C-alpha cells in the first residue's frame, strides 16, 4: 500500500536520482524543462543542491560522495544506504517514472527494482559501455524503457543493441551557449602575465588531490622557461577549494583561484592542463589547446581497468575525434617531465596550437545540438503519457 507524498496525490510524481555534482546540475535543468511544459509534475529522489533548488523533494544526497574508478570503493557503504532508501521509496510512493542520471553502478540496480515495481525507467546520460563495461548492455536492454543520450554516435550504438535511445544534445553546451563572458575579467587574467596556462583539476575532491599536484609540477617547469607565466586555477566547488588552497599555496607560483569563472580563464588561456572528464569538453568548446591528465591507481588499472576498456584512447575528446588531437596522460603517469615537455612544445610551436584549435572546433561542432534539457523533458513526458494511457483495442 502506498502512502501520499508531501504533494497532492493527483499530481504526477517522478523519481529522479543524481549521484554526483554534474548530474545534479543536469537533473536540475531537466526538472526545470519538464515543469516549463507540465507545471503539475513533481520530483522526488536522490538530489543535490541544484535539484533541491528546483523543488525536488530530497530523500538522499549522494552528490558529495561521488567517486571515480577505484575511488568508488570508498562510497560502497553510502551506495548501499542509497539503494535501500531509494528502493523503499520506489515501493512506497506512486511514481509515474524513474529518471536515472549516469552512474551505472548505482543506477542499474535501481532500474531493475523500478521495473519490478512497474515504474518505467528513463535513463538520462548513458553509461559509457561503448568505452568499457560492454557486459552491461543486456542489463540496460532489460531494465531501461527509454534512454536520452548526449553524444551523437550513442543513438545508433544503443539502437543496434535493442535499446530505445535518442540523441538529445549535451546539457553542458546548453549552459555554455547561454553563458555571457565578463570580458573585463578575461582582460584581467591576461594582464597578469604571459603565457596564461589554466589549471582545471576537476570537480571531485579525490580527483583534485590526484591530479593537481602533477599539474603544479608541470606549471613549475613552464615557469622556469617563462618567468612571467601566470596560472589561473579553476575551483569547481567549496569542497575542491579545500583541497586546492593548500596545494597551490605550497607551489610558490603565480596562481589565482577562480570560482565560477571557467569561461573567463579558458578564454584567456594559451594552454590548459585539464583533468580527464566532462571539463575537457568545456575546454574544447573554447577551442583551447590542452593536455589531459588523470593519475589514478596504476594497480587498479592493471588488475581491472585494462581488461574492461575497449577504446584506443581514454579521454573523451580523443574518443569523439576518433584520433589523438590533444595529448592525454592517463589513466596514470609516473613522471611529469614528459608532460612538461609536451606543454612547452605546444607553447613554443604556434602551428601546433593552431592545429589543435581547428581540430577541437571540428570535434565539438556536432555536439552543439540546442535544447538538450527540453528534448530530454519531452521524451520523458511522452514515456509517462504512454504508460498512463489505457490500452486501445
């Protein structure tokens, strides 16, 4: 027997789950788009501050515990509590659909439970099974009713495997296309020194702790060659700031910290040192030469990762391009000297920088489909309406 929610019973109620900060932002945009079309729809589930700000009734906040690769083991206890709480709510309330955003290790088990309870499953931002974890494809086919994918080739990939997938556009570019740059701030960053080498260490604290020390060592090598170089550092959130500040203060470099100013520091940059992940697409949006870094567990990769990965390249930018258009040092590196050599080669070779800019522009162009959140919202509402309609003769 189900209980009423804090909302009026006649209102359509949708379960939604986002397990990391970027998913929280995408979930908030989706909620906003759905309610522009259908103001009566309500959401409840696993949410962070952005989704709560859109009125999502939060049953659990997993965003601050998000993890990557072997660091995920530290979140197992939290994941179990999430599963237990979410499954209880799925069984207890009258949900018209379950929206699961990325994070397949968490969400595919939830999808199974939702389907058993008769709740249609809408998966937003597909698991990257085309890169690794292809064993998950049959599970997705059994457990997911409809999938909204954010990379153009994913639609054909999943449809060929019997999964109802539709390319809706990438929500990141929805934000970037609407962003208005503060040109004065861009000029201020450029005025601090030359060259400008931006450091983008990621949005997760454990990634910052793994990547930023290496980025700072590369920056120090650049500063020895270019004493007037300046190094603006992207600060994704207050949690990462706590990790960034002591590392930067000990480096003794010409660094500045920037909250919410990625557009400005990337526009000003001559080169970007970027942690692997979605941030590399933001750098690509500004067509900036970059070096991608990720320094995970070498033993985790040797024991597990190398058997699962199925792509020639590991960074999303090079995967989408189908070739290496920017240098990538991942899933781990044992020394930063080769990275520094590559950085200096880019900074001292204008034609190399220009070629990277052109290649990044060509790569990012097909991703700029407008209205990702609204496109996904209409797919979700169509699924709800189909499941709510009585069968016809």
